[in-house]
């Protein structure tokens, strides 16, 4: 047993040594000095794109263990319906494995909104995580997100970390960001698996029904017939009670959106019409 533990430790150390840290400006939000319970709307190194956000030194009354400097001296606070981003000095590279970590906290005295973490380059989203961890009330949890680029057409452009708090109420707190990279395996062959669509003999997916994605995929939707007055929405989420709206269409039309492995997705319909035909497809990415 001792030999196994030593081997596992050496493997863990070796994997860490192979990872290259990527510089994030003000990753612990401590560049600005704030008294316990104080806050500011400016965030050194980060940009508030939308909404109400800033730096906050939380007191014990809202986050356990945060009296004085606490465990997380300063944090990034984001109220619902806000976006904060940082453009890094490091460019995205192809065939690379990345690991992003951070702490996320839930205040005791307010609601906790959903949050979305994105990695972008050249204005395009490379990776998305929706509510990867929901912390317990009054505490922080550590989130670790892994993603790979493959043969990315956006390589060579600066990476962007984008955080979004959704909804119109509540607050989410972040702290202690790290990002690292390691050489990945070049991708080869087709990027897609077998197309699953009712028009070519595939599965018939129902509206208003949650489905669990077994792989990363593209969900497609199109309708035909008398669909005037109908509204359709494609949603995803980490539970069967899907909540994040990705796209919608009114009357006759089509839409598509990505979904990650392990997420739930569904197409909602309002204002039903019996003469409106609906076709939902699932196009999986190869692992």
C-alpha cells in the first residue's frame, strides 16, 4: 500500500510539473486594500462589462471564516445580470489541455444566482461551464474546469476569462483564480459522430422533455407547417430542471445550440398548434 501511495504522489507531482502556469492579473483580488465589509465598484486587472460588480471584503456575517482578512481577504462580487472579464497576455494555442480553478462563494444574506464561466478568443467562446459547483450557503467551494482546444482556428489570439451572473437578483463571489496549460494530443479524423435526426431515421425527440447529453453535441431544431404564434426555446442546465436559455425562435424557423456531456437539454414550446411539425436533431462530437 505504501508503494502505491508513493507512486500516486509521484504521478501527481509529475503532472503538475508538466503544466505551465498562465498569468492572470490580480487573481486573488487583493490588489486593492479594503477594510472588513468594505467594497468598491472598480476591479484592478478586470473589466466590468455589464451590470453591478466589484471587489468586496466579506465579513463573518455573510461568509463563514471571513472576519477581518478571513480566508479570502478580498473577493470578486457579481450581482445578478452582470458580466466581468479579463483579457490575458497569453494567446490560445491548438492541441492544448487547459485547467482553470477558482473559488466560488454563496452569501448567507442574499440569493445565489446562476453563473456561467467562459473562455474566449477572438470574440468566440472556446469553453463554457454553467453552475459547475453550487457552494453551500455561507461558504466557498473550489471549482476545477478542464478543457482542450484541439485544432482551434482561434489559436494565436489572446485568451479571455469571462464570468456572468444570470438572473436579476442575488450575488455570487469569486476568488483565487489559476490557469495552467499542458501539451495535448492533436486531434485527427472527423469531429462529429453519427447524426441522430428523425428525418433520416434517427430518434424522435419530444418537446418540453429534458434529455441527458451523453457527449458534447450540437442540438438543432426546425419546424414547418402552420406555426404562426408558436414560440420555441432551447435550454440547457446541469439538472433536469433546465434553466439557461441559449436560443429561441418565434413562428416558423430553426435554431441550434451546443450542449456539453453530462448536461441536460430540452426544447420548450408555447402556444401549441397541432398543424406545426417539429424536428429536433442531435449531432454528437467524437470523444
